[in-house]
C-alpha cells in the first residue's frame, strides 16, 4: 500500500480515537464502534486494491472525515495547546490540513492572539507546492504585518502561476503599494490577468517613481498587449506614461462613446499632469474633476491661474485642488495666489493655506515669514482666533522688535484680551485709543473694557484732549495734577 495512504489512515485513526492532541480516552459508544468498522472497511478496501477510482474515492472520504474531526475538536483544546500544535499542522504532508492550519491562524489573528512565528509560517506558504495552500495564505495577506512582507510577496508573485493566487497577491499590492512589486507586475501585463495587473501597476506608479527607461518599457508592453486584449486599465497606463506624442494620439478617445474608455484616458492624463485636453473639456463634470487632479500634479503659479479659471463656488474638489497647489508655491507666488483668493472672498481657504505653509516655514527667511504672518494674523483675528495669532507671532521671539510685527501683536493681544501682551507691544496710549475708537460701533462691550484698561494704565499720561475724547470724568485732584 502507498506510504502516503498509510500515513493518512494512521493520522485519521489517531485523530478519531481522541488521542492526537487531547491526551485522554473517550468511552466507546455505538457511533464510535460504527466508525471503527467503517475505518476497517476502508483500510481493507485500500489494502486489497480495487480499481483506482475506488481508491481515490476512499482517500477523499478519509481526508474529509479527518478534516471534520479537526474542525470539530480543535476549538475544544486550550489556546496554549493550539499554539503548540499549529507548527506541526502547518507542515503536515496533507495540503488540506495545511489549509486548515492557516485558517486557524486567521482565527487567532482576528482575536489578537496569533504569534509572529505563526504569521511567518503562513507567509512562507506562499511558496507551498499546493495551489490551494498558497491561495489560503494569500487571502490572509491583508491582515498580516511581519517584517519584509512586501518583498517576500513580490518575490512570490514573480514565480506564481496560479491565477487565483496571483489575483490575491496583486490585490495585496493595491492596498499596500511597494516598489518591489513593480517589476513582477509589469511581467504580468502579458499574462491572463492583464486587467488586474494593469490596475495594480497604476496604483504602484501613483505611489512610486520609476525611470524614463522603465516607463518606455511599460508603454511598449502595453501597446503590444492592447493589440490583442485591450482594456481601460491598459489605456490608462499608456496615457499616464506615454510621451507627449503618444498622449496626443490618445486625445480623440476623450470623445469616445464608451464611458470607461473616456475616463480611462482622463485618469491617465490626470496622473501625469497632462491637463490641457481635460481643461478644454471641463464642461463635462467628470472630466472637470480630472482636470483639477491634473493641475495638482503641476508646480507653479500658472497652474494656480488655470485653477482660478476653473473656479466653481461651493465646490470642495476645487478647494482641495487650490490648497494642494498653493502650499507648493514659493512665497512670492503664494502671495499672488492669496490675492486671487481674496478677490473671490475665499477667506476660510486662504487661512487654511497660510496656516499650512506657516507650519513648514521654519526654513524660510525672516522676510518670507513676516509676509506670511502679515496675511495670516488678520485672518485669524477675524475668525475669532486671536489667541492662535498671538501664538503664531511668538515664533519670532526676539525679532518682535520689528514695527510691523509689533503692530500685528498688539492687534492680536487686544482681540484676545491679553492686556499685558498688548502693553508689551504698545506702551503708549495712542494705539490703545485707536483700538478703542475702532470698536465703538461694532462692539460696545469690548470698547468699554479697552477704555477701562486705558484708564488703569495710562491715565497720568493722557492729554486733556484725549481725556475729553475718551469721556473720562476726572476728580479735582486729578485735574490739578494734569495741569
């Protein structure tokens, strides 16, 4: 009798007798005696020979009952003993048991109890001889995190020949794009799963840089493949990686009657920053979105000007694009962009941009920082964030001797009711009086508080004209002192 058959019969017998991993004997029952008779019958059938179909059917039945036994009894053993037994199950000669072991690791993983050693054993099964075992391991990849995982999966993808396993590994890289997967995915552009490989490559290339030579090689491969099995994903790859002439040849497809084809070209153009054909067709709402995306791939004030030409009120996609482009501009161009946004009263967006730029302004010159602060602080005050404005200005430290910055600090301190900070910035009454006058009509309560501070801090410095202007009632002693 075949050695493997003997092994499976023996394993099955041991498992079903309740000795394999429980270390205890169950009392015999009618059912167990029937099982024993069935086992004897199957062993006799195999030993005596019979036709090949009978042997295969018997082996299949043995495997099925063996797996049923594992499935039934495994959850009854302790977690610690499961961990002890898993390496043996994962290395069992029977592929079905290796799949079972992977499935048990999945259960432990979702319970937060799988060990790194067990997860690594699962990953190693991407090189298993059995496609079903490799597939079980590949399906668990999105939930696994072990050192070197992307590199190992990429190496496995390079030699995999099972379509289902390939699909799972490609799917893994669509959620965890890693540059090591680029080459094996390129090789699959001529394989059966062209569309899946192309979609994966699009994700990989949007996250990783490649050389001009590699781009050219991909385009040539895509063009050859498109002659026999075209797909929208292949069109997108050619549109995003092709040179200007190759991209121009694809422009007519933006008018194609098939939506998938039109959007495939638009997606490729947008990814490469080829905006002009999309801008020319921006009356189409879907192509408008891709035009905005394409402009975000460009750098410079010209791109921002083109965005302004595409402006639509209350359009969040446009706001995102404007923010994305603006924060990449140098200070001079940023101020020009800020002026454009000011003209269409996009103050909330202006402040978001200026705050973002300010967070990364540490390496900018003092002059550039000052210009940004002069735009940001008044906006922060106007949106009731005077405290934040003060904190922004604190970054200047000893540089706050600059008159323009002191004026900003005083305005922020007055708005934040930070009276000592206001006095540090302006130690004479005139700026305080100006601040009081500017709030009289808009906020009488705030004006009254400022007047109180002027009286407390500067009463002995006020001129008769200022006292009269402020409406301060003086005592006789105070009047004699002022005279």
